[in-house]
C-alpha cells in the first residue's frame, strides 16, 4: 500500500523537479530566508516516517527494504528539522538549490517512483 501511494508521488515530483528546476530553485531560496517554515515539514516528515516504520521495519533483501529505509530517513529528517538550529538547516538546503542538482534529484525521484509504482501496480 505504501508503494501504491509513494510511487506516483515520487514520479510526479521527479518530473516536476526536472522540468521546473528554475522555479524549484526559487522556492528553495525563499525557504532559506525563514527557517521556521521547516517546523511543520519536520512534524510531517516524522509522522510519515513513523507510519512507514510501523508498516515496514525489517531489513530484508527484497524491494520492501526501500520502505524501511524511507521510514528511517523521513523520521530522522523530521527530527533534524525540529532539533537542529535553523541556520544549519538553511545551510544544508542551500546546497541543493542549483538547477543541475535539482534535475539530478528529479531523475532519482522519477526512477524511484517508477520502481515503486511498478511493484505496487504491475508486479
């Protein structure tokens, strides 16, 4: 069920990052100016991570290890957003604002979304 939800979201997000990298770069620059905007994102990331970990929390050798990995990464990302000082967060985010970096991240998201969607709907 997690793959059926996350696969299409990651695929569309990947396409958006690749096609509209200039606009996404502007969004990142805007977020860098106000680190408090990350607090709701931190809460949401922790919530998503906990949901993932409650459904998939075993380190297996099949494709479902992706859900476990996502769960831990989302939970840790959320915890960092809520615990780390704002200047550090905005500094990290600033490293991803170039168009080239956003396009590479978009390609990775698209590939991952396609893989998850395949396993959810076709496999």
